[in-house]
C-alpha cells in the first residue's frame, strides 16, 4: 500500500510574519563580513586571505557533496525499514547548511558553518529544531494530506 504525504502549512489569521528587519540584519552582516575581510587582508596579506577563502570554499563544497550523499543513504535506509526519516533528515540538513556556510566567502559564515559541524552544537540545535517541529504539528499549524488509492 503506497501513500503519498503532502505537508501543508496553515497560517492562522492572527499570526503575521514580519520581514522588515531582514534587510537591516543582512546589511549589518555584510558590513561585519567585509570589515573582517579587510582586517584579515591587512594583517596577513591579500593573497593569503584570498587563498584561505578559496580553500574554505573547496572544503565547504566537498562537505556539501559528502553530506548530501550520506543524507540520501540515511533517508534510503530509514525508508527501506518502513520508517519516516525524521532525525537523519534533520541532521543531514544541518550538516549541509554548515557546508554551504563554509563554502560562502567570508570568515563569519565559515565560523557559523564550523559550529554547525561540531557534534555537541548540532545535537543541541537538532533537539531545539525537533521540539519546535513537534509543537508546530501539535498546534495544528502543519498537517499532512494523505492520498490513498
């Protein structure tokens, strides 16, 4: 018996998502990232800074590819055992986001990406993310559409 699940999000009328602070946050992040790049460039030289950024980009892309393959293997293993791949999916997603952050040029994003690859930090984030998702499903904001034959 095959089932296709579709997840929908229902936004109650009382909840409004405010995006007005996102441009300000991005501007502050960009200014901090550029300032740090200039400081590192002056301290260690422009060529060394560019080489370090290139090495970080290559390592980040390699991590994304490696984690992507292991994520699909973990999902396939869970599905072959007739289980929904909840935790392996979240763990792989966090690892891929860490690799993407390392691949993005800049030292602040590299530090954030490295933090996501530390097992203790990742476990804490997964615990919070898992709890948040459970509350979203219990609160009726998310639900499954189940299509059966």
